[in-house]
């Protein structure tokens, strides 16, 4: 992994960092991927997520769009464990799964072509429920916010198009995110639709959407604007958790290709940094931004990892990964893993 940074900025105050944003561009630091999962070139791998079990289990999940499955790997070494699902409409089956989210012992999977979100229980991989079939048209990504025990709010992006496959007119962009209330009790679960949102004018319009990630403590919902247009897209648009555009964006002028996966590496209650994919088959990058100020901290690049869709960060200490792990989709065929300790050290954010 390469990290573009200016080492003289390590001692700057936040005010100094804000004033010197343009200085983040020096020599790259190479950090090699720790492992890649098995090459699955025909699978069209999209997004990873990780589960840490109560008995020391560490499982890495990856959606397979062409295989209509969720593939399960050892999160420590990348070894294949099992394949869950197969093409179909029944619970436990999938049709082009895309976004994935792990929370507690639940796995939520967005199915683009079944127009739904499916919920399974880990580690049995027992399907509990699906929802969203009545509202979702072309869903892609999701974020899950926990509330009281067994209750969650689920945000799902919907990249619906016109009949000709184009972005809808501005007046029809008001349903880019659908929100559901999910409640589980034991081996059962139920979900209900709450609302939809999206700006229909101004800078907050969501033209091409997929990845979404919330930070309730900061009252922020980050949504990747994938439109490859420097005037309207190539940035992260920030809403509040209630679904109102905040007036803020992140990364305008920094992204070179397509804005993709979003992940948060928290270092405290309010501290940490965002990692956002700048997806390219040639110059695939991961930009890092301060959690509070949203200022650019540096840019990372894998030694081999390219064309990244989804990403996932865990702070859980595991063998080989004492400060957590950064997982990234590699060119539709595998998931690569990076040691967060090395990333933090290279960015000058390691306090150990």
C-alpha cells in the first residue's frame, strides 16, 4: 500500500492542517497487502464485511454478484470456508447481492435484482426475513444504525433509473435513500418502511448512489456520489441522520475517478478517520479524511489492489492485525487485507 503524505504535517494542529490541506502530496510509502482471498474471477466480488464471534471466530464475508451468493472466508488468513446461497427468490437465496452489513449476529444483504434486503443470522447463516420489495427498485448499498436492544434503522440506497437507463430528472431524485425500522427478537425479525429522502435541487442532489455510511455521534450520513462529473459528482455528499442535506461535501477536487466504498476507522468516541475508495482499474486509490473536520489526511494505494468496490474496516485485534484490518475488494475477484497498524503508523496517527 502506498501512502501519500507529508511527514512534516504530523505535528500540526487541526487549524494548521486546515490551512495546509494542499500540502498533502509527498512521497508514497509502500505497505504490502497481508493477504488476498482465493481468486474468484468469475464471481464478480463486490463488498466485504467482517464478523467477530463470541468464541474467537473471525469471519470475512464477500458478496458475489455473478455467483448469487455470499462467500465466507477466514478473516485472519483469507482461506475459503463456505458459500452461502445461490440464485433464487426464496429466503437463503440471492439475485445479484451487492451491499452487505454485519451488526451483532446479523448479516444484512442488499439484492439488486430481487429488489430487497435479506437478513440472516450468523454463524448458522439462517435466513430470518427479507424486506423492501415494495419500495426498492435498484438497491445497492446499506448502513445499519443500532438503537435499543434488538432494534435498528436501516438506510438503503436506491439507484433507480429512467426506462432508458438514464439518471432521473431532478424532480424524481427524492427517493434515493429508503429507511426501514428492523426489529429482531430471538429467531424472528420484522421490518417496516419509515421514509425515503433525497434532495431534488441544489448541491445535495444524489445522481448516482451506492455506498452509504453513518456517524450518529456527528449526526452525519455520508453518501458516495458516483457521478463522474467534477461539477456535480466525484465527492461524498453529507446528510444528517434525519435525511436532510447538511450543506457539506467531502473530497471535491480530490477524487480522480469514481467514488465508491466508505468506511470509518474510529480511534475514540469522536475521533478517527474516513477511508473512501477512488475506484479505478489503473490508479485505484483510498483517500483518508479526518472524522470531525472532514479534511483530507492522505491517500493510500495498494501494491496490487485495483478497481475496488466495497471496503470494510475493523478495529478488532486479531492474530497478524493488532490494531485492526482494512479489507478492500480487488478487481471483482478477491478481497485484499491490509494491516491497520502499518496504515496508522505511515499516516502519523499511531500513538503507541
